[in-house]
């Protein structure tokens, strides 16, 4: 379950990253394992634990 999701923007323009908080650590680990490296609209998604 997601507790918070924030997209980082300046003057209404996305900077291309955001933050997601999960209730359970295993949900976060699953998101990292399933989404990291996924291609989306010619971009590669990078998913990791914040600060690492």
C-alpha cells in the first residue's frame, strides 16, 4: 500500500523524478524489482531506496 506519492516539479514542469512511500518494506522491494529498468516512452525507469 502506498502512503504518499510526490512528483517533483518546478514552475509546473516535471523534473522527471518523484518519491513514493510504502507501508510495508516488501511492497517497496517488489516495486524496485518489477519496475527498475522498465522502459516507458523512450525512458528507462530507475527505482531505488532513497539515499542509496
